[in-house]
C-alpha cells in the first residue's frame, strides 16, 4: 500500500511540474531579476529545467469568478486556513507570480535557492496552444563560437559582406526616334551596348548571406541610321548615364553555383541624343537633345563561384521598362526645312520595353 501511494505522489508531482528548455548556448542564472545581478549558475543549450509553475497560470476562466462580495468572503475564509502562511502562491502574493511576458522567470539553482533566468533564453513546455505564441529570438548573444568557415585571413580583421559587379551586355534595338519631316526609305537600328557597375552590401543576417542592397551605375550607347526618300540621311547617336538603387537575392545557393534574382532602378540624369541630318543637296546640320528618364529593371543571373581566384563569373538576362521622356534641343538649327522647329525644338518618346543579355565578373568578400 505504501509503495502504491509513493508512486502516485511521484507521478502527481511530475504531472504538475512546469518545464522549459534552454535555447541559448549558455543561459545565466541571476541571483536577482536584473542584468546587473550576480550570476550563480549557467545552463547549456538543450537542458530541460524546472521553472516557477505560476507561468502556466491562465486567465481564460476569470469570467467565471464569483462576484466581488462572495470573492471577499472566500478570501477571508482562506486566510484562516493553515495553508495561507505556508504557501506564498496560495496567498496570491504578486512577487510569487510570473508570466511568460516577464523579462525574468524564477528557477531554483543547484543549492535550492531562488534564481532568475531570462525569458528569451527558454522555451516553455505549456503542452497547449500557448506554445505556438512563443517566438524564439534569432540572435543568441551568448553564442561566442566562431562561424564556419573562418575568414580567409583569420585572425586578422577582414571586410566581409560586400559584392562588386561589372557587367557588359547588349539590349534589343531602341526604335523610338525623332519625328522627321521626310519619309524614311530605310531604317537601321543598332543594339545598344550596356555597361554597368554595381556595389552591394549584405542587408540580412550574415548566417543567411542571400540578401544584398546597394547602388548601380549604368552607361549605354546606341546609334541608329535613316535614309530618306528623295535623298538625304540622318544618324541618331545616344549616350546616357544612370544611377540608382540595387537589390539582390540569391534564390539558389550552392558551393559553386548560384541563381540570383535582382532588381534596380536606373535614373538617367544624363541622356543625350545627337542628330546629324543631311539634305539631298549635301548640306548637313547637327543638333543635340537632352532628356530625363527612369528605367526600372528586373533580371536573373547565374553565378559561377571562384571561376578565377576571388572572382566569380556572371551571366544573365533582364527586362527593363523605360518611362516616357521629352527630349529638348540644346541649340538652334542652321538649316530650316528638316527640323520640326528650328528654335526650341523637342520630341517625346513612349513607354519602351527592353530585353537584354549580360556577362561579366563579380568580386564577393
């Protein structure tokens, strides 16, 4: 009979114990509930410890509590019981009640004395839906271990989390042109040459090493030719320089192969088009037009890591949308009859969708 009673007591105590697991590499036990207090013990990651059972208290049944008059009578009667002075939790002292929202939770150290552990260092086993409301913190300030692989020049300090990229590519021909007064007999559109340099810095956690944010600079040139019915010709030569933000994300990450998705916005602060026209009689005139345009770009890249020492090979494609622009003439015309306005001339372009292919190198630190 005594053996059965002993087993019942053991199982009962185990059933009502509240456990929590240490989720920090080293969780300190504080003598008092403050960071400046003395540390009396450490618990290691994965240890299951006993915490104050009041953390498991719930208020979902408070609406079933008796009215205040009857509650006062019950509390008065309880104060006369022997348990009132023996158990502080029975008395309802606020100092002996803890919640999962508290910064510190009470535990017992090896000597059986009260200590306190930080809430973000533990994961409480409620055995109910409250376990889904716990969000373990992602950064462990107690983890002093060095991340693998070690930096190349360890233990010397090195700059990490940077990427520099140089790309050269071709874009589909640009078919927006000046509205000539003469009808064109033939049109020749050349594929623009696109050169870009991008510099990025890691924006997420270093353990992830996928998301980068930075800036890009872009240089583009193209030249189109037109021959007119009845004689005469024209050439349009465009140069543009743009800068803007750049966002990059490694969708697939392997040791040697990576697939990257990126987006950028080129703000072409310098956008010049020089138009050289000749008449059937051989007379020539030239005018330069300037505009401002914005071109968002979305693309995908393939990275072959360490194609050369510390250099990655990059190739990819992108689609770009250029906003409508208005080109204004910077000077007057010398020959009349071949320009829409020999004075303050201008012309507009429409939305332009461009698809391009790129190739280049990248240096990642």
